[in-house]
């Protein structure tokens, strides 16, 4: 079995800061910028990674955006599992989806942003 993997946009300072926060708390998972991952092995493209964060679980299932965040928080354990439940369970997940979408869309205005942060998801 492979370890779960959190893939993020390594060109975005905000995304990198969030991934670093997660990496310090994840017990049994890896964290890597998309620029250092064989994205094709997971069926992903550089555009996919620039648009959203991805979680690949042990079974190889891909989770995008707020679901990836929820899965990563679940893997952090402790009380983060409660927060993850809220990211993954309706109706709370609908709010998590909307908040994630807003953060992704406006991440170029957040601390640590770079020009690469202006690339957003089309959905």
C-alpha cells in the first residue's frame, strides 16, 4: 500500500504555507508540490494542480479541493477529524465547497501570493 499524498501548487506561496502547516500535522502521508510529482501517474495535469489541491488516498482515489482538505485533516487526527467531518458531510460540505472556491479564486490577494496564484479553476 502506498502512503496518501497531498499535492498542491508549489508556485503559490499561500498554498505552500498551507501545505507546510498540513505536513507538520500529517502522521502517515506525504505532501508534495505538483512540480515535483509525476502527475501523469495519477491522471493529473499541471493545470489541475494549479487550480486545486489534491489528495490521493491509499487506494489511489483522487479527491479535489475541499474534499482533499477534508481528507488531509482527517489524516491529521485528533480534533482535526471533527473539522474534516464538516468538510466532507452535507450540509457542512456545501459550505466548505463554497469557501474553498472563494479562497481558490481570490488566493492571489492572500498573503504569500505570486503571479502564479492568478490561475483559478474553471468550475
